[in-house]
C-alpha cells in the first residue's frame, strides 16, 4: 500500500457525513431514510421480501433487510454514545426483517451491549443453527460460512464484549441466565489470550507472549504471562423494551435447550 493510497483513504474518511435525525434522535442508515414511508408489516408475508415485493417499494420505505446501521454501532462503536446506541438499536430492531443470514449475529452483538442479553442469546442460536436447522431453506446450496463466523462473533463480541478500537483490547462481558460459562481464546499482536466468563466474574490470562494491558468494563488491567486476573461483573443493565416486526421475532432460547437432529438427517 503506497503513501498516496493511505492519504486518499484518510481524505475519504474525513469527508464522510454521518446523518442524524434530531427529531427522532436516531441515525438514519441513509440520508432521508427516516422520512420515507412506514412499512405495513404483515405477519403472513412471504420472505425474503425481495423475492415477492417490487424493489421500488422496499427501497422507498422504512424497512431493513439486515442490520446495516446496527453493524456500524459495533464496528465503529467509539463514534456513538451508549445512549445513541440504545436508541438506534431500538429503532432499527422494529424495522429489520432479517431476510439475510448475516443479520442475526450483528443484532446479537449490539443486543448484548445495550443490555438485551437474553435477546442476544436468541440471535446467537439463530445464526449458529442456520444450517443445522436449514432456517433459510437453502442449505442444500451450501453452508452459510459468514453466518457461522458470525456465531463466533456473537459469543466473543456479544457476551465477551470484545472491542478493538484505538486504545487496544477492551472487554465488557455479560452472560444471559441460560449460560453458566463462556470461555474463548484469541491471538493479539503475538500474544495468546484466554478469557473465561462466569455469572459473577471474568478471568483474563496470557498463555503466550509478553504482558498486555486490556480493559474490563472500562477499568484498565495489566496482564502478566501466567498470572490470571479476575474481576467482578457489574450489575446487569435495565434496557428499554424493544420489539421486532410482527412475525419476525427470533425463536426464544432457554436454559437446557439443545440442538436435536433426526437420525436420517
């Protein structure tokens, strides 16, 4: 990559405009999006809508195939305040129909961050089971690799709260009541890190590599190789209720539910 290309990308980034609807107090996913007509949701409608409804109606309405703006809340989370994330998530949750297998994992991540931890579990199950349960009725054409990768993200970035912004690795772990434990490993700048999350606390440990500073719910921790550090989890958030479009709610997941596949499948 040349210096000229780096300069061009920085110039493009500086020229970007993030629209904001001050009346609704949300970020439109495109200029003028919140002024488009509202979609009349039909619980009996055939999905995906793009195979049954003319494009001009879809693209001129307040309707989302997948969680695009919500994705920005995750990958560019430092650009939004916690209050903005909560408002934006609630707004787009009510108009996103998840006609793409790429949506549930992103919704799981931001649901967990905004305090909807049980909803995050529902979305994790949806993205993890997309092929095992053939949820899109097209697994015979090939597995949904991006959705399956999203299942890992839903666990690590959702329940683990992993973010990698300007100040290095940060974690904000929380678990739904249906899970007793989540553990994962990752490599970061030559280090191998292990994270274990329980209902009341989280433990961080460097398995290989040099010392590393990370953040746990905003608190800076200095990790030394072979010396696990445990910190308590803060009290759960109490978010405002959110709703999905009628008929597009994710299947609810509870404690003890398991994946079942018939022997002839």
